[in-house]
C-alpha cells in the first residue's frame, strides 16, 4: 500500500491545492518500508494530473488537512481514499492511520 501526504518540511502542508510536494509512504502490513518525495513543478497548476500520477505510483490513500471539493471529487473518482483533517508530522500521521486512529473530518474548502 502507498499513502500520499502533501508535505512541507516533513509536516502536513495545510492546503492540498497549494502544496509543492508530497511524501509517498510505502507500507507493508503495518510497517513503513520506504518514503519518496514527489515535487510539483513550480509553474504547474496540475492537481488533476496529480491524481493520475498517484495511481501510476500505486497510491491508494491521501491523508490531508484541507482540500477543495473539486480536488476531493477528482481523487475519489480515481478510487483514492481521502482522509481530511490530518495535521502534524507526516510520519506520525501515517503511523496513526496504520493503527486505524484517524477519522475523516468531512470538511471541504
């Protein structure tokens, strides 16, 4: 399983639509086995393409703080589970997800 998180300096970037990078965590069972940084080009307003890139990379879950309805719908269309309301250090949030301790706050921008 692969989990994506919009990140800035290893913390969850508060706004998915404006973030410049994502950390992709590869998980086997309950263990994180790899971490990859995906950087968005500076001149890119390509969030719909990010959903496709996530699929190509095998991402099935996005942990995010805030996200617009359009971006949320695009990710869900591509069968990516989205959990909103996540804050803090990305690695720690992934650990909470793996323990089934995160609840989607159902808020959209």
